[in-house]
C-alpha cells in the first residue's frame, strides 16, 4: 500500500537501465522495492532511494525532484545508499541479500538485488501468534543459526547491519533465511550512533539510543536476541532506552520456561544484556548454541571481553 506522505511509486512498465518494472513489492521511509525483469526475463528486486519528506514525484512520472533546502540531506543519504550497494556487491553469502548491480537514474539511485520467493520472518511469526500457535524451537534454531552465518560474513567485511529485526529477515520458500535491508549499515565501530541514525525501537541496542557505549558486533547481537524474543512474544520487546530508565522486560527464561529449552532462553537473555561488555562479543558462540553443537550454554562470563579501545 502506498504511503500518502511518500512520492508515488514508478508506474508499471517503467524502464530502469536494462530492467522493466512490474510492480511494487514494499515501501519504507527511505525506499521503495519493486519486482522487475531483466532483458532475459530473469526476475530481480530493485530498491529505489526515495526518502519520504525529502523528495517528490508526479504520479506516472519517473524523475525524482528535491527541493533546494533538502538537497544536502538527500545527497548525503544517497551516498550512504550507494555505499550500501558497493559493500553488499562484494559479499557473496547464501544468507545475505545479493546485490547484482547499482546505478543512478531519474535523479536518484537504485540497487538491483536477487529476487527471492518467500515471506518475512515477521509475517511468518505473526501468522502463528495470531492463530494462538507457538513458533517452533527447531524452526527458530534453523533460521537463526543460518542468519548468524550470514551476519558473521557481514562482520568479516567490517560492516554492522544495525537494523536486524524480523521484518528484515526474509525466509525463502525452502526455509532458509536471507538478511535484508542494509540501509542503516555502517563501516567499522564508533563511540556512538549518529543523531540521524536509523533506529527501530524494541530492536535497537542501548548504544544506538544514546547510552554512550561503542557500536560493534555486540550491537547486532542485541538485535538478534530482540528478534528471537519478538518471534516468541508476537510483539517487540521493551525498547532499550526505556529499559535503561526502568527495566521491565520479563526475562525469556522466566516468560517461556518449560515451553522452550532453557539453553535457548538463556541465549536470548544473554544477547539482551544492556551493558555491551555483558553480551557476546561475536556471533561465533551464538552459532554453536543455535546449531546444537554446544549442549550446555557456557557461563557468559567466559566469553566476555571489553570492547576494543577506540583508535586515537
């Protein structure tokens, strides 16, 4: 459905480079994603940079217009959008969205991604919880063990996702997950999130919301734990900034005791620790637990290491 505050989508049949647009797939605050086909008839997903509030477009038109007062913010965002494409084009992993091309046209930028059949983890989980069903532990372990394999590859490229949530986890028709939407991603580590950083309440870590602690792999790990919690609860957990004031988040191992294994519930609570030093510092330990290789969760203190000092 079109957001009335955003410019209208490209009309069906629009030509973008060597791709023909078929229909809109989804829309967010910064972009629209379309189903398109290349010259050989291969389906692709094309993401158009189109930030609401900064751009406008006439219905049926292709060109994106930007007011002079918004040009600086638009250009800055488009540079980040292009950087997302550049970095993702260098990552070839079955559980990370594959960017096949990126280009500028119509006054904006586009990312061409491999088209996948399936649905988001959010939609899958909500269908179950809305019917009073419990999402299965075997399914969660299957999805998140593979998701973490992709996230580990992302971190190897010195990239942080910074917006992991069930809506950004796509489950293919074969049951294998794909990590989507790197629009909030950034290179390396930093002392704190920028004031204009994309942040999804309930999934964003404290250091993304002004706690002053550094960003790092542990930031994506918090969001991973929040995503698992959300799948079980049917709604996002208490936002981290509110938890910093008054932590009312019921621990997973209390809320779902005897419904899921204690090992998995302890893992979620470990990921959702507020201080960064008390969370896992890399995805490796989580992979072992979720894959079942590690039968008992080792004392989290064994893994704890302080975040690396910032370079001067």
